[in-house]
C-alpha cells in the first residue's frame, strides 16, 4: 500500500483558471486590507485633528481666564484611538 497519491493531470486551461482564481483572491484580500488601513488613517487624522483644535482653542481660552485645561493630551489621544478602533472597525 502506497501512501502517496497521484495528482490529477490538469489541462493547461484548468491550470490557468486556477492561477487566475488565486490571483483574484490575493487581489481581493490586498484591496480589502488597503481600504481598512485607509479608513483607519482617515478617521485618525480627522478625529485627531478635531481633538487637536479643541485642545489648542480650549487652552487659549482657559489661559486667558486663568483656568487649567480640563483635558490632557493623553486623554485626547486615547479618545482618537477609541474612535478609530470602534467606528472604523480595527
């Protein structure tokens, strides 16, 4: 009894078709991952920009009034990461 199996002989057309299917699957995966990274980066830039503007303007206004800023930079960064990971599906 032999443990090795003979592979079926495939025609050139069938081999080309299988190669095409594999290439298409690879392309689909690459495009999906690329779209996820772009969405995450865009969300990070938008939310991070909003947090930055809010922090800067808040600091300027509160400095004039002599009040300490209510939100730290670490809190704003955490909020940005939370927003991107939850909304964009990290």
